C-alpha cells in the first residue's frame, strides 16, 4: 500500500517541485495540494493523508497552527515542515514534526527525510510517536549571519531566561528563541542533566563536581566554567554516584 501524501505550500514553484519529487517515489501517492493553512487543515481531515509536507508561513493559518489544531485528533498524519525560517525548528519538533527541511533544500535531503519517516515504524502513526519522543539530534543556530545545524551532543551546557536559551559549544555561545523548559524534554536524559532551574549540563563535558561549604555541588566544565547545582539537584546527583 502506498503512503498518501498531501502538500501544503503557497509558493507555486516549491509546490511543483515537491509534487514532482513525490511522484518520482513509487512508495508515495500524491492525494492533494493546498496553498493556504485553512485549506490544509480541511483537506487533511477530509483526505486523511499519511504524510503532510507543509510550509510554515502560509496565508491564513500557519503550518504550526495547523499542526496544533491537529494535535487533538485521534488520527493525525506525520508532518515534515518545509520552510525558509529556522527559528521555528524547536516548536515544530514539539508539535511532533518528524523532520524540518530548511529552504532551499535538495532533492536528496527531501528523499532522506521521507525515507527515514517511512522506515521509522510499521505505520506512519507509530512513526510520529517514535520520532516525536526521540531525543533531539540537532538544532539550527545563527552565527555571523549564517544559519547552520548544531549537533546536540556537541552542546556543553544550556542556560536560559524566560524567552531565550544560550547554547555553549566549542568556545561559542548561540542564542535560540525558546525556553529551556521546551528543550529539556527532547534532550537525551542519559547525557543531559538539569543542575539548576535555568541550567542543564552535558555530562560528557563535566570535568568534576565538588561540594561547597553549603553542600551544594560546584560543577566544573572542561572549558573552565563553574556552575552551582541547586540543593535538590546536588542531592540527586550524589544519590546517582556509585
């Protein structure tokens, strides 16, 4: 049985390219095309596609709003977002997107995303659940006017206020517009540990932890940064030590 695909894209050239790529994959069947968010939501519920290729910035509802509207449905498709805007990546994965293609992307990158989605489980519904619950492997960050993917395993620690999170990696700090509470559920708990309310460390980059005069642990990172763990987390970390 072929995987039914719906395209939600308001740029004609991009929509046409996606349609051609879908038709070129024998395991896929194109069942519909939409050029705005409201039509996309209606057609998804009417046609019940297995997979939706959806832009984020569209007339009417945005792609993210469509995904939020579908969140309560009993049967929902896998969603691969196709967009020119990197700042929505974390939100997209929170909404259980199985991939996030940043325009302009190649046909090979498109095929990789689709193939990975199809191989994730025996059905696309299971694939959504499996990939949505999987640890985040990369985030898109900006540096000197360029956007590039940062491997999550290379993040040494994260610090956050109410809106932004600073990601420290290889002597640099990258700001992303998302709270640490949104990132934490997608981080590998075997590697990342919250040491205080607004700080998470990657244990792979911790040099040592030593108690201070108040029995709180001072976490020394390999780059020399020192972070003080809260009393609660200091206790938990001691309990985890062998």
